[in-house]
C-alpha cells in the first residue's frame, strides 16, 4: 500500500532543534526517517513525501536515505507550504489513484494503529480516520492544539480545532480513497477552507467519513519541545519487555535505558553492542583465572556491567528500526559463549584454590545446567503459555533463572568471596529447573495423547 506523508512545514516551535522540521532529530533518527521506517514496519512500501520548507535540503537527505535503505520514495513539492495542510495533500492528486495511508511527519505511534488502519475495508469515495476517544485522561495530548472530532455510530459528524462538541481526538492517521482530493477542492471552493479537516467535513456531510477508534494505543504529535520530551520518555519506557527477568526489570533496564538514550545518537550498531558485552565477559573470565579476591571482584563487576549493556542492543534496535532475525540470533549465541566463559573462569578459580576433581564436577554441572536452561526456555514458554499447559496447572510458576539472575548471583557471590557457592547455587537451581520443565512437558505430551484418544 502507498503512503503519503506531509512534511512540508517549518516547525517554528522546534526552531531550536533545526531549520527544517522533517530533519529534527529524535532518539537517533530524524522525524522523517522515523515516520518512513515506522510505516514500512507496518507493511507500507511506496512513499510519497510532501516537502516545502528547505525543500532542497530535505530532498538531498531523502535521496541518500532511500539509497541506503532501498526505499521507493517520491518527492512531492509544495511551494505553498506556508499555507494550510490541505494544499499539501492536493499536490499528490495526480500520483495517487487508489487507496493510500495519509500521515504526518511529526507523529510517533504504536505500530498497531497503522496495522489496524491498513486492515480496514474502505468503500469507494470514503475516508477512515483513526481517532482516540480517550478525551479525558490522555496526557500525550495538547488540548489547545489537538484537532477534535465528533463521532456517532462510527461516523464523523464534525472535525476541527475549535469544535465545541467532541468525543474523540484526530490522531493524524487516515486511510483515504482518492475522493479526499475532490473533498478538499470542494472545501476550498465552498468555504475558502484549504485545511485537511475542511475536506473531511465535506466527506462527513456526505456520510463518507468513518472513524476507527484506537483508544489505548500510544500516539503523540511532536509539535514542540514539551511534546518531544513527553514522547522520548514514553518511547524509552516502552523498551521494557514483559519477558524481562526480575533483575532486568527492577535493576538492569533502568540503567541500560539511560545508556541507550546516549548511544542511540551515535552510529554504533546493536550487533556491536552485543559484541562489546561479550568481550567484557571474556575479560571478566580472564580476571577470574588470575586468582585472588581483587581480580575476582573486578571480574564480577565487569560481568554485571556486561549484563546491563547486553540490554542496550535490543533497545537501540527497536528505537532505530534495526531489529533483525540475525541480530537476535547473534546476541543469543554470544550470550551462551559469555555464560560459558564466566562459569568456566569461576570453575578454574575454585580449582586453583582447592585443586580437587569434585570442584571441577560442580563447575561442569553449573555450565551444563546454565546452557540447558537457556536452550529449553523458548520451547518451554511456548507450551507453558498454551492451552495444554494451563490445563495441567503450570500457569502459576513464572520465575525464570535467566542470565540476569545468574549474573547477579555471580556478582554477589564474588563480592562476598564465595565462588564455590556461586557454582553450587547456579548448578542446583538451573538443573532443578530443567528437571521441572521435563516433568511439566511430559505431562503436556500425556495430556495431548489423552485428548487424541477422546
């Protein structure tokens, strides 16, 4: 599906950030980059960008960006960029003869909004606007600047900044048929109103403007410094994942997000962050090999730092739309090697202090338990969260001894100079958890067989 992005304005309220609104930087990407990449992540493939203020500068930037990302971008020039936004839409009239997405360059949003909008069935001559009916407690909205919408039974009755009776906000995301162009032209001829809202009012009067309620989804218009700060805080907060372990959730993530806030402005890649975390673990392991408390503690501190940094790779990837299957796999592989180095280093440290085969065995069990704990995690979670696992009563157990927990155990154990305790503890809890998973999944298989017999 095609996507028309309005990016012609100057953005005077963001003048301190630059002389062209589309090129204002926000968490490592310009607004125009973020708009295009966000739309692309929702399945949109052809982009028509309406540019005006500092047009040549924006064109040069977009040409380079399209080559780097292999994107299909068409420039749409609006010499009247200082006038109402409906004129920017009209500039694309000859280029768009089928349904398309219309969005603004300065809006950031949950991708679910655009995905849901693209899935709507639109009738010929109709326009669908994504609206937010949460008009009483949406802290992301500037009530004095937002466009208000009055809807009834899914139809738009009125729209505008000065609408007195309203029950929704205009989010700035539209699914349009080409009728939007004729509607704006009619609005200009009849009412001398060249705004996009004026065109929507024409369609609303004809019963051809529908509303799609996306309440509960995040969106914000980055129109001034205050909105930029709000948007940044919200996007960074969304980097926390439901799958985070307890240490990541309550300790590591708050620190890694602060680091990411700085790193995202550099050219460092997520894969480079993954490799840096791995190298720190290798150095930590080498320190464990040296023997002695000070090197043991230094290694533990490095391991904990590596655990925190390990969260930055995924955070940067999500913020800059650089998430790839290879990146996730590469990070997982390096994590396993890092675990192995750390536990082997501790095993050797304990062996230097005691020199018995028993201590090597304890270290081996800790390493194997840790590896198998990671190896079985995804498969186990998939089955545990499914219908069968719920019916056999495993739903209540959700604590995982993941990397974040194991690394913290290593740090605390080294801090109190008890490396043997670390190996015993990790080996015991990791292998007991693996045994528990085997038992649970054997019940799943037995339950499945019984269901088939029924």
